[in-house]
């Protein structure tokens, strides 16, 4: 069950949250302009072409950001982990969303009014600086991924996607199982390849003892080799 008070403490007290930089008075104001909602797996947070009505932050769970290409094929452009902000590009650009966001599992989302965000960005330099830094990092990530997805071969793209998932979500307690369970289609959409190519390449990695597969669970058995495959492209 959604606990609003604990959710608010998490987004305002965790050092990784942009709202941690607000003053006590600003946090009191934020509490009046924030709402929390629990979303189900596969629930849409916003669709491409819609107008943003605030800034979203993932409190817990996992979210994918994707864009539809030719023939309705998805390309996952970003994976979001807790305390990640969503939809901020469109908000600050005063544009409609150019991608869609969907929950990968049951998640908790908080929404902050655009009015609060804009006022704080003007009046609180540290808050504005943190947002600019996040935007800059996302731009850098997007530029790097563009090169990866257009220049690397299938093996390199898939290896990099698995490494990205590891860095984003980490491992389960066994120290090797990725803490995210994606469908083969999602893995393909993250790696810019067909689902059949993703299935085939995952099987090849498993035969080479680089990974182990159990349904949607993927264990990384040889991270160094996976990293070499990614770098060789």
C-alpha cells in the first residue's frame, strides 16, 4: 500500500534526489504541490505527443522511456531507476513529449506541479544547477547511445545493453542476476535489433558461458568478457 509520508521523506531526504537541495521552507511548499500515485505493470505514464503537466519522479519501481519508429516499432531510449526524473525535457522546453513512458513493474510515481519547479529553478541556484546537470548527463548519454546503436554490431549492442542494465539496476543478492526482468522484445528494443536477433544472440552468449538464462532472469557469469564484447562492437 502507498505510504505518502515515507514517499515524501524519500524524495526530499535522499542525497540522490534533486529535492534534497531544497530548504526547509521550500520542502513545506513542495508538500502542498506534490502528489503520489501507485501504477501497475505496463501502465502508461504519458504518451508521445501529450503535453506535460508537471515533473514526474520515480519513487520506486522501474520505468522505460521509448519512442515509436517506422511501423510502430519501439526503441527504448532510457531506463529509469528510483529517484530518476521523467518528462523534464518536454517541461523545460515547453514542448509536447517526444517519447512515451511505461511502468515495467508496479511502481510509485510522484508528480510535482510545473509552477513549483519553475519558481524553485529561478529562486534556488543549487536546485537549478542540479537540474541542468541532469539534463546535460542525459544529453551525453543519448549522444553515446546514438553512436552505439548505429555503429556497433549485434553482439556489441546487446552486450552493452546488458551492462547498461547492470549499472542501472544492479544485481540480486546472488551477485550475478540482473535486478530487472525484461521481455525479449524489450531487450531487443533497448538494443536496436529484432526480437529474433536478440533471442539468438542471448542464446549464443549463454552457450559461450558469458551469461546464464532462466526465463526472464539473466545472470552475468563473465562480466569482463561481456565488457570486451561491448567494446569491440
